[in-house]
C-alpha cells in the first residue's frame, strides 16, 4: 500500500468518526435516547417480556424517545448485576434507568443514586399499597415494582383428608386461622404422619427469613423499627413482637416444623404443608403434577386476628445522573403501566403489582396464584425501607435462628432485647 | 553502558512483568485499601467518603462478629493443619510404594483437588444433610443417631474442617511424594542392613529428609487455611450463629453486601498484618528447628 492510499484510508476513517460523533452528540443533546440496565438475561422469560415491552415503547411513544436495554444477569449469590452497578457508581457511568431490589430503595435514595419518580407515574391509585410503600423513602416515590411476590401455606389435600381434617375447619382468606388453630392442626398432622407438619423454611438464613417471618410480628401488632426507622428498642422487643417469636419457637419445640427438613418433603408427600413463595407454583405444576395441593392463608395472631402476608419485588428507578429525565420518566411510566405489567406477570407467572392487572389475570391463572393475588390485595405488607437494610435483615434472620435454639434461648424477651439493641445500632 | 548497567537493565526487563502484574493487582490495591481504612467509604456514596482517623480500627476490636471470626479461624487452622498435612503424608507413603493400581490411587486421592471448591462444598452439603445425607445413613447403620452437622453451631466448623482437609490433602500428597522420591534409596538400604525397623527408618531417615518439603507444605497450608472463605460462604453462610464465620468472609460481606468498604478495608489491613506476623513467627520457629536438627 503506498503512502497516498494510507492517507486516504486515514482521512475517510477520521471523517466517518467525526460524522458519527456528530450524530451521537446530536441525539444526546436531544435527550431522547435512554439506556436501561436490568438484572436478568435476554433469554429468560422476563428478558423476552422486556424485549417486547421495549419494542412497544420505542414504537408507541409519541415523543420520539428510544430505549436500549442492557441485560446483566444476576447470579445466585447476588453478584453480577450488583457488581456492575457498584462499579458504575464509582466510575460515574450509570444508565438512565435501572432495576433494583425492593430493600435497596432507601440506601439508593439516601445516597442520591436514584431520584423521585412521583411526577412521572400516572394512575397511582391503581398500584398496590405494598408496591408504593416499598418504593417510598421520606415521603417520595423513588422506585416502582413491576410485579409482586407473595407467600402462602401450600397443603396436601389428600394428607389433610386422611388425617381427618374437615373441609369446614380449613381456613380461608376471609376467615384465616390463628396461631393456636394452626398449631392444633399441626398437632393432628404430626400425630398422623409421625413427621413435621410443615416445612417453614426456618433453616433458611437468607433474606427469606425476614420476608417470610416478619408478617407474624406485624400480625401481632409488633414491629422491627418505629415508623421513621430510627428506633428498634421498644419495637422489636415489644410484647407483641415477643408473641410472634414465641410462636416460631413453639413450632420448633413441639416438632411441628423442623430446622432440618427432608429435601422436597412437601413435593414428595412426606410433609403435609409447606410455607413458600409464589415461585413454587410453577415447580409444583410442572414437576409434581400428581400432587393435589391447595393454598392456605398466613396464620394470624390470636390477639389481633389481623392477616398480614409478605410482599416484595424488583423495581424500576431513574438515576440521579440521567440528563434525560423526561425520556427516562416516560420509560418507567410506560413499563409500569397496566398493559406492560400484564405481559410481564403473565410471562413470568408472578403476582401483579396493579389492581387492574389483577383483574385482567384473575380468570387466566392457576387457582393458587389467584389465591396469592387476593391475599396480596387484602394483606400484603412491604418490608421496611431502611438505609442499612442488609444488616437489619441479617439480624432478623439471626434472631429467628437463635429462637429455634430453644434450649440456649428459652427467654424470648431477653433475646429480643439484645437483638433490638443490635438492630438499633444500624439505624443511623 | 557498562557491563553491570547492562546486566541490571536485563534484570529489570525480566522482572518487569511480575512487577507490573503484582503492582496492579496487589501493591496498588493494598495501598488503596490502607488509605480507605481511614475513611467511612460507602460503596453507594463514593464521593462522600470522609476521613475518620482510626475510628474503623477502634470499631473492629469491639465488633463481636469480627472477634468471633478470628476465634473461628484459629480453631480451623489448629485442626486443619495437622489433619491435612498428616493425611497428605500418609497418602504419599501409601502411593510411594510400588503396588498394583498405584496410578488409580494417585488419581483418586488427587481428584478432589481439581474439582472446584464450590462444587465440593455443594456435594458435601448433600452428604451432610441431616435428614437425607449419606453420612447419617451410615451412622444409623452402626447405631449412632442422626447428627445435625451443618445445622449445629458445635459441629458445623468441624464438618468444614474435615471437608477442607479431604479436599486439599491430595495436592500436598503430590508434593510429599516428590520429596519422598528424592530421598536416596541407598539410605534405606543401609538402614535395612543395620537392621532398622520400619518405624525407626521412618523417624530417622524419612522424616528428617522430608523436612524442607514439610516446612514448605506447612507454610503454604497455614496461609491458605487462614484465607478460608468459600466453604463457609456456600455451606453455612457463616452460621449457625456465626460459628463458621471467618474473617475473610466477614470482610467480603461487610465490603460487598453491606457496602462499607472503609470498615472492610480496616479489617483487611489488620488481618493481613496478622497473617504476615504469624507467618514470620512460623518461619522463625521452623528455621530454628532446622538449625537444631543439623
């Protein structure tokens, strides 16, 4: 290649780069191109639903906005996606919109990573209160959940019948069972099958612990912290909270549940009940088709008879660093609208985050999913929105574990006082 | 350029890759970590990091989980070191003798080393499952009641010690084997002629001549044992009741889950210096021992 040719190629390259740079700076200046990061793969059902939603947004919005999604799968230990977000925080190159898990709202909002969404979200009255509460920090809506989750008690219909438990004594959402009634049924089942009556996943020391067991505390009228999230002493160790942990301890002490459950004991007909989330429905319907199961509500405190059930989900939020607020806001609003959420929930078999989506799904979903949808509307309770949530949830899980060691910790009041002090040390 | 200068340049040229890699991935991060340890660096608010003096260092000595993790790791090292090194030596002695299927034994003993620690941890979780695990089934056959293993704050650490020793001893077995094969056969023949028994031969020939290999194995095992994290992270998440929490896992959790990089850095600095100090003491002890043996 002679000198002239080389110069020619170089010249064309430089010119092309300049033209492209000009184009990209123009579109940036217009503020119409938005980027978004999500925590799943493009090939997941969730990813496929998102791809359709994004195509719809790019086609249907009348302002000429264009969204691009980057799929960054989150691994089972929570890394991957979060690592990328953490790195981007330090490098200052966050996208315009990102997804975040419910409990991260407070920390992200306090550290000004995400900004309020209130003015961009339409039809807020349609959104489930648990979703609003999960995304609200200091009175402002910072993030919006695009689906919901829930936990119920799965029961084996045949095992219940064989143990002589009458249909009439089976609780319903309108007439739930209190802890005493629940334990009476557990006693019958345990006597009949000589095995724990329920796998409560009590051995799970992860996020499942607060997620699944805090509703007992709330049902009793207790709490983890005060409303402002500044105090735990006097709340986590209140008499009401103590009754909830006493109930958990009694369940273990009387062998109605166990810290060492047989793997897939409910699925294989070894235990008659299992406390688990909405995600188990798909597993039961695909891998354990022979199992004739139903769904029962959360047991309630005998003092209050208040039904409280867990909720929680991943959410959309707009970053503080975005220079395209209108486009980012429009994208979040679009993705959390009835039509798009309906698509996501139906594809994923997840619970809906809007009442209107619930209505649309009602007749099209499995009865168990429908049960959890109703339970969510009636009694869904979001987890506390706290800046140091990771430490608080771990202390909660630690408390549940200690509660199950009933010989070492027979005095629940004493245990909760100590744990409340630990939680309070994180509430700054 | 003088001849010496030329040789120095050559030396720097050969050292450069190591210096660059170590600098980028070890020295610079260590210096940054040391600097962070005097700040309240939170990963979510990197721009708001402020100098807090020695507050993080004061905090960690009052942190019950960090102190518990130190106690746990000392217990782990104290048990895993003799078990792992002893087993490795035993296995090396077995495969050192010519016998049928020797290659099979070598491969079998070495196999766990090439399997990822995460995989072996999950495998052992199945083996140790209190309700369905094979170990409890075997114990039941000899009349021992089912044990909780990983669900017990008293047994979990011992289960991890056993698994760790089993997983890593194959590697040390190979090093011991190399050491054993370097011992001149003439010494064994001479001992045999002198009428020395097996134990006397082992004590007076094998062990002394294996000393350099043993020192190397002890030092590397010692440092590796102090870095234990994967097993605790996968099998117990540091529980039950922090009974398997190790300093490295606690540092990781504080830094990356709780996002408190400042505090995690302070723990890293203290723990890093602790290991260095231990290693120096260990080397001095083994060297003094070598001196007295000569």
